[in-house]
C-alpha cells in the first residue's frame, strides 16, 4: 500500500541528560495537532546517515578556523563507513568543498581538504548555505539526513530570508544542528535564528562561550545522532492541504517516569515535499 508516512528521529534523555535506550514502542505517544497517532514503524538502531557540514568561512572566522576544522574532523572520524558526508563552505558565496565529480565522502582526509579549500574572507550568506545543503541532501542514499551548521555571525549577504529557510526545513525531513560562535559585539549576530532553525527540525542549537568547546560539541552531536529512535506514523488527517501540522512526542520510562524528548516541531502537509512527485510514495 502506498501511504504517506511522517518519519521522526527522536532523542530521549533522562533528567540527568543521559541517553535512554531500550524503550519499546509502547513507551511512546505521538500527537499531530494534538490528535493521537498510531505508530506504524519503530526502530532503535544505528543506521547510515547523510551529513552535510555547513561551515562559515567569512573573514571573522579566520582565527577560529583551526578549532572549527578540528571539530568537523572529530565528527567525521566518529562516523560509520556507510555514511555519506559533504562540506559546504560559505562567505558571501556558497561552494562545495569536495570536487565537482564527488558528491559525498566518508574519508576524514578528503573532508579535511574540503574544509580547508577556501580562504576565510568576506561576508556571511548563512541562509543560502543552509538552503544549498538541504537541497544536496536529497541526492544522498541514506534515509536519515543531517546538517551541522557552524557560524560566528548572523546573515548579511543571503538572497534567502530566515522565513524561507524555516519553510524549507519544515518541508524537509533533515535534522539541523547549529553551532553559533558569536562575538557579543557583532551587530549581525542572531543566535535566535540558529535556535529556530534547529528547533524546527528536531535538532539542537549550541552557543559555546569558547571556540575550543566546538570539538566536544561535535562529538556530542555524533552521539546524539547514533542514539536516536526512528518512529513513523500515517497521519489520521490525510488531506495534503499545505497546512502546517505540529508534532508532539512523549515517552515514559519503565517505572512510569517522564522522559525528555526532542524531535522535529512539525511539517507541512503538501502534495510535493523536497521536489518529489505528488503521486510518489513520500516520507514526510
């Protein structure tokens, strides 16, 4: 049967912040626009992931490049050989770090060259870079798709707006993690934008005080990705009316304790998502 599934990647933590494993399907409840939904697919296993590293190369990033590159490589080294990774470098222009003939790589050495391929200068087209990264993820084989965005400023050069990027995130099934290395005196800094983008996708926003904290943050993101539950359901409302549907997921532990759950905030119920034909079997 061809049905439209809403596919969720769910992180569950206890009150101390540790990952909670071993939960069963019955431990979870899913709500769409507050209406309960029946879970059709439930998995908790490490699966291949498509990952885009979206790295700010504007002029203000020059003194931070060493730590940022080390963080991205720490993430790459923790990846699975089956993962498909790519790099998007951006200042006021957006470019791919890998050669034109190579869409993805799982090699830390190739990714290091991709990260160091352009000098740090110019302004910051953050929203354009995220849009390019989300589009490139559509070419990847793994169903699970992630962007990791590292930037030290707000956007001052994009053609896209924050509202457009949030709309694209709502139409995508990608998880976006954002790392903001903000200077408190930077007039373009906009940590709220990074929080909104991450929250909408089910990811997490990090705002470290020191650049040296980026490496452990990327290692934490890697653990987060590898410890998620996959839950899918068929919406009780099957109308593709371009409406935004909110999603809430709750989980309880084996002794009835409430657990902390993070997943995407919602999705847009449109006939076409991420460029797929309207009559195809879609994973929303």
